[in-house]
């Protein structure tokens, strides 16, 4: 089989880094949805990686959008497809810069209007393709070109922001848990309205890691509580999909990443506190707003292994 047939969305010969988390995100979405996909992608690594016009490494139609507008462009594409009676998965696919920061206004508008699209945010915690400036997704104490001594502010809680828009489905996904990833994309395909899929995407040059480590670090992010796996239906049903009774020590996640090498003991403590606080809050939300009718309906068809 030629190499390019291994992926439904991204061909070989793209210029993504070896081990790029975002490439794996594309491959897993393709495993879940085949190539019945159209995408709107703003300025980010995902639009740079397939090469310059007239070449492309994408196997599916892609509209390149301005940095701030992928969600509205996707919503427009979906409206046209509906008028043409086409049943295609329309995806806005953006990095953390395009989601947490510059695309926030249009994203919020689309979520509030419950536009019928899937929004995928691959979060590499930095403005990657422009040389690693900090974003509001960069975690505390990580070194970037604009935070040379480590970021002082904490990471924005994008899931809570989107969940409180009362969208029908929001979920966190990990490239280190491919079955759970594919399950959530398949659920997103079935849900009508605005669906938010949020993936942590290891970045080889900017996390300063070896390419072989990206999947291991994505798994460790889940096991340490840095990136809990859960899904939320209609703001009111929280379902933790990977139960972690005992968290792995956070150093196992931090130590292989040279972006944290200059972090002081105090800032690592701060990182730990934020991670624990976030994890405890999600657990409390799941106790207060447990899985109900909607979650059960999807669990019947898409069980958690
Ligand atoms: C309005 C506007 N401001 C700035 C830029 C320059 N720019 C292009 S991509 C980018 C960073 C993208 O970061 P992110 O969305 O996190 O994706 P990544 O590059 O990490 O994949 C920036 C600042 C732009 N294209 N448009």
C-alpha cells in the first residue's frame, strides 16, 4: 500500500515535524470519519504544513481562512452544504492561538448560535509556526520566545468557557488514547449543533522534546492530571472517560520537556497546584452534574472500553 493511503486526511510529504501531534490528530479524525470531511483552517501550522499553492498534502477540501475566522467560515460552508443537501462533516481546525486568543470572538459567536460544525482545537500551547510566542494556552513556567524566564500567568480554561456556551457536546481528546479519541469524534459526528473537540498536541521544536516522545507525553498528560479526559453534553452532564484514581507524579511529564528546564521549584509547585485544582474541579463537576439520559444514549452506541 502506498504510504499516502495510510491517512484519509493528510498525505505523506507534508512538512509537519516528525512526531507532530497535529499530524496524528488529522490521522485519527480520518480514522473516525474517513474522508467525508471539509475543513476551514486559519493561519497556523496546519495551514502551513501542506505546502504552498497550488500544491497541497490535504486529501480533503480545505478553505484557508484568516487567523480569526475559521469558525465562521466553517459555519458558512456548512450552510451551503445544507442548501445542497450534502451530508459532510464540516470542521474548523485551529491551533490554540486561533482558538484561545485571536479566534475567540468568532468562536464564541458560533458556539452561542449553535452553528452546526465540529470545532477542533489542537493545542500545542504556543504560537508555533511564527516562532514560539506565548499564547493564553501556554502553561505557567513554560519558556517561549516571549516568556524567556517562564510564563507567569496561568493557562486559560477553554473547556469551561465553551461548556458555558451551552453547546451540545464538548470533549477533551488525547493522541495517546486513540480508541477514546475515535469514539469522541464519532459521537461528535452524530450530535447536531456546535461541537468542541479539544486535543493536547505535543510540539517537537517548541516543547523541546524528541519526536519519539509525543505520544508518551500525551499519555502522561492524562495520567498526571495535566489533561483530564472527559466529555460534557449540554452543559449539564459531565462524564470523565479516563478515570485516574492515583495521579502519576507530574515530574514524569515535565522533566523530558526542556521548555520547563529553567522553571524554579516555586513555579513547578504553582503548576502542580493549578493542575490539581483543575482536576478536582472537573471531578466535582462530574459529581454535581453526573452523566444522565443523553450520555447514556451515546454510551449505548459508543461504549467506553
Ligand atoms: C491577524 C493576524 N495576526 C497575526 C498573524 C501571524 N500569525 C500567523 S499564524 C500565528 C500563530 C498561530 O499559532 P497557533 O494558532 O497556536 O497555531 P500553531 O502555529 O501553533 O500551529 C500568527 C501569530 C496573522 N496571520 N494574522
